[in-house]
């Protein structure tokens, strides 16, 4: 009996003391008296997974308290460092462990499990492997993450090994095993993007038929997010046959079958009467305050969903989508949503107020917008801040000219005469009446660039060039139209409106669901009110005005005689070249043709009122930041244009000149060099803007900056921007001689 006991103790020591250095002189009795903690500290053989797992399980069972856990982690780090360090034993065999789990015979397998128990089941399966001992050589590792609900990843050689490990464990569906291809392995091992929705907030769903639809978040837990969605129910009357049986029709070939366009139903609030009329009276069941239709629950007209299929980012509804929820969501959340929607419509040069963050309450001017960030110039501290658009609000003051975007007074333009929190009083331009509107439903009114109405009559050449420029792009007439995207592309069936035209018959469309701009070909667009879904490319070719414009354009190009009339530009204040008369009298001088505006010498750019910009070369304006706009950059006649017209209409900041080119900054990008003739100064359009005199209309260039007190089309009343304001210090300046300065 003693021999058997000693043999058992010897097996235990051999099992646990993996790399202990035992003195040959010590007796067997001394080994039996050693405490269990001594062989727990012994280190296992390198790459011996079975013994390492058994030792780890034995150690974790003895740990109680934070101090013991820290000691266990420290011993694990020492073992890891010792196993990777240089060994003095050169006789021991070197075992190479592949770093890549896909190298060798082992592969990755996905096993379906109950959602929410991924990490727990991974530990249970590893404990089963350690206790059994026989599965350690077949199953290498198990990965379970909460961020990948419903699946765990097992590293094994064969699917039969995975089934053997998973059998007998509850909540593990070993019948559903899928192999992971090597190309898909990194995506399965990568940590997924985690996003926790707020309550309340907005999301966009990703699963058909509600892909891209807005959803109102009511609650969120580990099982998913509880949302309210505007349902999409097919309310078309169903076709019935006699005796309730289907008629069997002869199968036709795919080429002869009529092509039917499958589209999802339009969003509409749940109407019990309409649904029962189409689907029958027994199709809808009432349960307390909710209705159940086709195993879906509806409350207050909305579909109640518990889902995990949503984009991991906060969404912003469109005005059309918000109308479905405005009578249900809380007033505070509705107000904040309207404020964020208004911030998304901010433009360059508009005054804003910071509503969140360290700069809360500061007022500034938007200088550039890149993505979801805006560069705001805080005039009080003379600093520039990069702020998210959601933290900005329109800063509306008394005297601002606004236009109403939504509500019963949509389209009305007028001046703000009163501001009380979120409510403003607007004086209508046309009716001379006052209307009370919300500040979230208005935008700053920015009229188009107004040229001088009075003056000499335009010559035939100027009228021809202006008409040709307007008719150069046949797609310009679609700007502002509401369209639907058709054809086979990722944006099919999405709605939006056209912002501008692009080259190669592309249009810039702002998608209503995402509020982002996308380049869509004209053949993939159709008007929203067109039931036949006719492509805009077909309608543009069928437009009879296009052929007329083309013929006129061609006829004007081949016209052999087009007289160049005298220039109608006023005489600028610039040095001229004196030329002596034929009599040789030096006192009588005239202007040479090179400098005479009334001569017949053609201008370099006859359609441009600012072909030569003397203010750019003036040292008085050095260091000024003047707002400019790119104009006439598209190729017309012999003018090759600039950058293929890609920057046409964009606004920038003029910072100086280099040679014969202007240095213009667009947003946070590096300044670019632009030919002077394509750069136009931005004229003031509303009161409150800061301006500088750049010359023209008999005025001289000055470096004094002014503040517009009263705006007029021809003249503005202004005061000096810097210094102590004096009510009596008012100056009348010509509008065409001013430029907006930052």
C-alpha cells in the first residue's frame, strides 16, 4: 500500500513540477513535505498547452482577493518573459510556434451561440478543454466577444473537432458551424465599432425594407435598441381569383416575361381602417394601446422595433421625415433637432453662436466648412476655432434680412424686428405685414450678386457673350429641382435635389436621407413628380430650347462680321502715356490707344468688369483678408478658362498676389494661385458686414475698414470699424466700390 502511495505522489510531483530543479541529495520525504504553493510557482514547458492550461486552472481556483490576482498576473508576466528570452540550455529542442493563426493545419470556424453569452460560453468551452485533456491538441483557441453578438470563433483543424467541443454545452448551437476564409479572418478578429445610442436620439436602419429610414430611439440595452419607425405597408388591393384558388399559368421564357419594377411601399403612419380594408378585418389584432399586424407591433401609428441593424452613428432627419414625428417626440428634443438641422444649413460668412463646449456663448463668423467641422472666427478675441456643426446656432439679430424656409409663411422674406428666445418677428417685404415664426425655420437672405442697373446700354457683343455664357450648360435649368435616383447604383430610389452641375454630364445632388452631396450622372436621375421615371438625359435632349440654343451658338461663332464697339467702362484713375500732337506743341496731349478706355483696342476679357484689378496691387490693402469669388472660370470662345471650371462660384479669401496671380485660400487648404481675371471681390449684401474701399465710381483705395450700418443697392451708410463708435460719424459709400473683409 505504501508503494502505491509513493508512486501516486511521484506522479503528482512529475505532473505539477514542470521545470523545478530538484537536488539529487534530497530525500523523497522532503519532497512530500513541500507545500502546494511551491510547485504552483514552477514554470511549465514551453509550448505545452495542456499542462499550461491545467496549471492556470489550478492557480485561478486558489485566488481570493485583489492582491492575489495581482500576484498571479505578475507571475504570468515573468513566465512570458522567460519563455521569450534566451535559454542557456542549448540541448533542449526549439519548438517554433506560428504567430499567424492561419498558418498550418488549424483554421477558424464560426459557431452560432445565444446572443449575450459569447464571453461566458468561451470560458466554459475552454474549461471543458482543460478538464478533458484530450481536446487540447485539436482546439487551439476560442474567441467570444460581446461586440460580435450571436457568434464565437474557434480555432481548430476540423469541423468535427469543433462539434465535439461544443456538444453538451447549453446555448451553443453546434449544428450551425461555418468556416472562415483566410481573407475574412481579419474582419472577424477585429474589434467592431461600438456605438451606444442616446435616449432620445435618431438612428438610420440598415435592413430592408427600412434601409436608410430614420428611427426614433426610445430605449437601449444589451439585446438591441428599441425604436419607432414610420411603417412601410403595402396597401394596394390584392388580386383575388374564383373559389380562392390560384390560376396556374403557362411558364414563359425569361425573355418573354414582363419586367416588373419592385419597389418598397411609401412611408405612412399606421391606419387601422385602411389596413383592415386591404388585408381583412382579422388581420389586425388590438392589444391594449397597441395593434398587432403580421406579428409586428404598432403604437400611435409607428412601428415598434427591437433591432441591432443600424448605422453606428447619430443621424439627422430631413424636414419631410421630421413631420412624421413632430407630434409625438418631446418638445425639448424637437427643438434641439431643429437647431441641429439649421446648423447643417449654415453657409460661409454667416454669423453663428456657439451653443456647446468651452467657447459656449461666443459669437463669430463661419469662414469655412469641411465635412462636419466649421472654422469660426471669433471677432471679440480675434481667434479661429474648429467647431462641430452641431455645436453652432444661427445668430439672428434685429435688422437681419431673412427668408422663411418652412411653415405657413414659407418663402416670405423680410427684416427681423424682434427676437425673443426662439421666436422672431419678421416684417414682410411685399405685404408690409408682420409674422411670428420660429428662429429654426428661417435662414439668412443672401441675394444674388447685383450689378449696376443704371448706365449705358449694353453693346451687342456684351449681350451676345452674356447670353452665350448662360446657355453654355444645358443642364443648368435643372438646378434646384427635386429628383429621384434611378438605374442600377447604390443610391437607387433615394430622393434629393440638384445643387449644381458638373463636367461630363454629372450633377451634384444632395441626398435627402444623408444630407450629403453625391455626383450622379444625368441618366440616373428623374424628376420627383414624374410618374414615368423619365431620365433627365432624355428630357434634356427633347427640350426644343436646346436645339435653338445650339443653332444660335453655332451661328454666332461663324458670324464673319462682329463690330467691336467702344468700351463703356468709366475712366479709371491710373497713369496714362502722353502723346504729343502733330504740331509738336507739348501742352496739348491725348491718351494713347493702349490706355484710352474709349479706344477700339479690345480688352483682354470683354465680358469682365474687373479684367484689371488695381486694388490687388495696392500696398494699402496688403495684409487684408478680402472675400472673393471665382467667376467665368469655364472655357468660353478663345478663353480656355481655369481648372476646367471646377471652382466656378466658390468663395475664398484673398491674401495677396504673386506675380500676376492672386493668392486665394479655400477653407483650411493651402493658398492657390489664380489668374486675376477670374477673381471677383464679394460686394456687401446685408447690414452688419465689414467692408473696405477697393476703388471705382470715383473713389480712391483706402486701408480703412468700415461697418455697414444701412445697406442699399447703390449706396451704403457706414461707420469706421475700429475705434470708439460715434453716432455722428457716418459715411455714405458707393456699394460697387466696397468689398467684404474679414
